[in-house]
C-alpha cells in the first residue's frame, strides 16, 4: 500500500493548470510525519510505500530526511518495510539530497512538460517567469544519480502541438520512463483533439521504431493501453482503486482517498476517510470506492468500457466535481488513443519484437527489468563514490 504524505501546501511554482494552487499555507510537522509512519507500519507492514508530496515537498527537505530516519528505526526492529519516493518540480534538487536518496533507496520523479515552449507555457515561478532552463539543469543532475528516474509531463490543449517533440526531447535528455497525463480540465475543442490524434499517431511510430531497435523505455499511456488489451479481464487489478491501494495524508494528519482531495480550504472534507490517530472509516472508504467505480448508462454499451480510465476518481473529480460523473473529454480521449495503440500492438506482435514480447507477455519481465535498473543504479552510485573520493583527495 502507498501512503502519500502531503508535507506542505506551499510551492515555489505557480503552474496555471495546478488542481490545488497554494492558498492558505499548511505544513506537516515531525510529530505528524512520525505518526504517519507508525500508521503505515501498522496498516501495511510487509511493504509500505511512502511518497513525499506537496505543494513542493523539497521545501521540507529536512522533514523528509528526519521522517526517513525515523522509518529506518522501525524497519531495523523488523516491524515494517518501507520504500520511498519524491515527486518534485526539481528546482530545489541538490547533490546532498541525491546522495542521500542513493543510500536510502529513495526514488525521485521530476515534472517536466517537455521542450521549452511546452514547459514554460504553464510551469512558471512565483514571478511569472518560465522555469525550463533551471529545471533541465536539475534533471541532468538527477539522471547522473538515478538513470531510471521517471519524468511526469502534462499535456494541455495549449501545448499539445509540442507533444511529440517533447517526448523526443525527454528521451534524448536521458529519461527512459515518461509518464504523460492529459490536462482533462483544459479546453479541449475539436481542433485540439484532432491535433492530439495526430500527435499520438506520430508517437506510435516512434514507439515502434525504438522498440524494434531494442531500446528499453516506458511510455505511459501507451504501456497501459497495450496492457489493457493483452491482459483482458486481469487488467482490472491495475485500475484505479480509489482510497484502497493508496491514501493521502494531509499536513494535519487527515486521511483522504487520493492526492487531489487534500485541500486547505475544507472544500473536500466530505471525502475524508479518517485520520492517523483514529484510523480509517472502512464503511465510508468502501462507499466512496464503489461510488467511484459505478459506470454511467452511456458506458454500458461502449466497447472500451473495460479499458478506459472511467474508474479514475481524480479525473472525474477534477473535471466534473464528482467522483461518479464521467467527463465527455475522457470518452473522446479513449476513442482516440485505444485504436492507435491497438494497431501499434498488432504491428509489434506480428514482428515478434523481442522487447515488446518480453515486456507484455513475460510475467517475469517486471522483476528482470527491476534488477537491470538496480544494476545501473549501483554503477551510478559507485561512480559517485569514486568521484567523491577523487574530490576529497584534491582537497
């Protein structure tokens, strides 16, 4: 199970598409973070994923380290096992934190919307200036330490024309795990959706070309749509399970079913599942879960209903204000992407592309891939240690 700790509602960016822009500042303290770790250890002792989130979590860098150190004391006692992740805009990344992340199996994901024109359109600092140049320097530093770090990009109507070029740019930069998400709350008119269609077709050709060259990479949403076709009914295990497989903990210690529901103005308090002291209200949890998975009548005869993102409560809430109403733009997106990806999968299957067959038909591939990634991480760590020793000798 994953536990997302919202360390602060503050942020050093002012992204125009942000679903929870900084309003009243709230910050988690060490008492709340420690209690959150205790709660995670009790609820999921075998494998508790701790995700540090914001706002911008690196504004609370010392709290991250103090929280991990506390979790390590619990792990040493054999009471629980933890792994860690940070989702950051990257601006405050530094070598000290990256060294700490290497030594503590803390994976860092960085938000980059692609090329400068795409990134700077929405992702600006407090003064309204673009952040691309500074973030790219930090991204290069991150990849030195974590070659398999992922990057998260948001595709908006205003930047969709740069989608293909942005993916190519991120791949050239060195990222091999790219998670692209649509800004569903944007103004997606027919022209923008037509452009999205063209961009996905170009990207499908790029995906095919790289796969045939045995280039190891991950590109979502293509991977998810390929899996939804190949896995059939088993794909349901990988769908959104609202408030069940992942919960969010607010700076105050309140528990919410997902990240988009942690707000400082009290507008989402009706979705609160409990708190870290009293625990989860499981009756309410299952009520919200079942409500989020209820399909509308318009879905029942749709050929894509079991492969669609129609069960993602966050997308529905972001666009309609409710967790059981499906926005038309989601339907349009699925009708665009699924046929494109299906044709891509058919082409790769006919050619028996080795890495495609491994990735989607070998149940051991995730384990194999993990150890390959770990091997490269170890090489990066050894290179860092050699560099550190060299610098120390020069001093």
